[in-house]
């Protein structure tokens, strides 16, 4: 069994948290928490396909010139080589899962 209490924790960006729920070369599942008003750096993955799934709050995904706003229990797939950026434009924290195959 795995939970945020037992998973490896890391911090990234501006006070954002992540927990490796599964971290294998072929599959990575991360639970991430972004405080209000934070964002990751725009980037892409050469071979990794990702799926972002919002657990709580809202998440804005900037994806090659367009923006998709996701609410709780909504997700989006990011294909390899697609420039993207997850942002929390709201005034409350957001939590989501990031599933990557293979590992970025």
C-alpha cells in the first residue's frame, strides 16, 4: 500500500509538493500539490506521454498556444513533444495526479 505519508516526497517550483506514488522506468505516478498562483516552467518530454487528473481545485494547462481549464475529476492527456505548462491561477491550492509512460 502507498500513500502520501509513505511515498517519497519532494518539492519543486515555488513551494509546490510532489509525492512519488509509483516510480519505475516504465511508469510514474505522482500526486502533486500547487499553492495558489504557482506554475511550472513550460517544457516538453521527448518520449513520455502524460495524463494529468485533477483531484481538488482547478488546474490550467497551457498547451501549445491554447489553455484548458480543468476542474476536480477532469483530466487531460499530453502527447510526447507537446510543449505544456501546468498553472494554478486560482486563489486556493490544487491537487492532481500526473501519470507518465515511460518515465520522463
